[in-house]
C-alpha cells in the first residue's frame, strides 16, 4: 500500500542518546476509481494549476476544486472510492520512501564522483580536472559509462526506514534516520511491514 507524502524536514528525539528523525506529512488523498490490479487512481492537492482537462476529471469523479492532481498508486484490498484511510500507518513498523535527491546541476568529476584531483602545489596545472579519459590505439574512443562531469542529483532514490510514530490527526509520519530530497519535496511511501 502506498501514500503520497511531503518531506517537512529533519529533527531528533528527546531521548538520551538522541535519534535523528525525518518528519513527513501524509497528503490528504481521494480515491477516484479502483482498478483490478490492486492500483487506484487518486486525486490530491498539488498547486493552483487548473485547466479544462483537470476540470473534466474533477467533474467525472466528483471531487472538489482543490484536488487538482491525479496519480495512480497501490491500495489495499477492499478500498472503495472516497477518502484514502491512513489508519494502517499507526501499526506500520517499516516503510520504503521514494523521493528525488537534491539537484546539484552540472558538477565536475571531483564533486560528482569523488575524484581526488591533481597536485595543488605551485607549478601544476592539473587542478580539479579528471585527467585522461580514453585509450590511444585501442579502442580509439571513450568507453561507455566513463565517469565524467555532468548533471548531478535529481534522480529518484528509494530508502528503507523504521517508523517511530504516526499522528493520525495531523498526518505527520516520523521515520528513523534521513531520507533523500529537499524540504517540501513530494514522493511516495510504501508499507513494507
């Protein structure tokens, strides 16, 4: 079973020793229609964006104007159209969270892959460059998959975390440890056990 979440940020427990935790807000979701394969089309509030196709979907599934984004997620057996129940999260102990990592733009080899770079003393022009990238006679080209400068971050990552608590009133899910992504990032939480 999956839920749409938004990352609030990190904190820690007041125990001794303190445990680092990540706070997630479970987004209020309406189930529009349940499909045969255990998945369902759901609507949730994402932004102020509204166009004719979104209005058509809202009319078709009889959802209010604030639910303006649609998505397909896995749901439990016996789920019917209406509000998606979050009651199962209070008994959950382990979840998988999928979010996009922080985007860092175009980065060099040292930042992106942890290369050591060249000597930093006087007389050297190597600096932060990656050095030689290919072979001379064979194969006469750069091999596929060579670690080079390029776009770093903004890739989907999934991590497994223990659940410390869930507040059904506010919809705040507290996970042990950290998860990828910037504060305010939206993603999915999948129940493992």
